[in-house]
C-alpha cells in the first residue's frame, strides 16, 4: 500500500537494504565496516532413536548447537578496538575478554534493518592486508570471531538503536 503526502503525491521511503557493507558494533558504538561477512551459521546436532516395533519411522531428538566461526573481510576503521582486543588475548596477565558483537545492516535511510548479535565473541584470527607503497589496502583484511551464542533481530542486540547514517552515507554524531 502506498503512502501519500499532503499534496497527494506518493511518498517512497528509503526502506531497502544495501548489502555492500556490514557494520560492527561493540560496546554500543559502531567500530568498523566490512564488505564481506562469511560463516554466520549454526547447526543443531540430531540424535536418532529407533523405537522397538516401529520399523517405518525414527524419532529425532535435538542435541547441542554448534556455531560456525565468522570471518569479517576487508574492513575499514580508525578505532583500535580490534587491535586492543587481540593484544588483550596475548597478555597473559589480562583475562580473556569475551564481548557481545553486533553485525548490522542499514537501509538507505540509515535505519537498522537486520542485526545479528554474537554472544560471548572472541577473536581467534587476524590478518592484515599486504603492505605495498603503491597499494590502496584496507585497514583489516580479515578477522575471525568464535562465539558462544547467536541472536537475530532488527535492532542491535545491546547496542545503540538510534544510530543513523547522514545523507552523505556517514554516521551522524548525534
């Protein structure tokens, strides 16, 4: 159903999703954007039970859930949050820090359209781009995160749901 303004003209909202960037939110702040996110999946183990005397059926009981590691590729950021997080892991005197990480997709109006919250995430691999004097390398080539649980929703799982992009495609400072 179309919406009309006061002049009787059809109003088109910018409500379609662009999939060219995934934004990562940590501690209620957008920390980076990535062009690719792979491995966001889970699998539930099944247990099969065969009931005596029932030869044409099997009973299936759900077992444990296994979450696949995700890899974020070709990221841009000026926030050292990922590097600081990785160095905490190397420091033997600092306990391993797990965080909830939100992966967000915005529409053209800068509103959150989809979000995935990685519960208890921890970085397990980090790769920088090849450093070349004449290259145009990105800030982060790849970062792989393992996580303990997954939530799906429209808003950031524990983050800032009022985050919006301005008209030029950047995050507003409000």
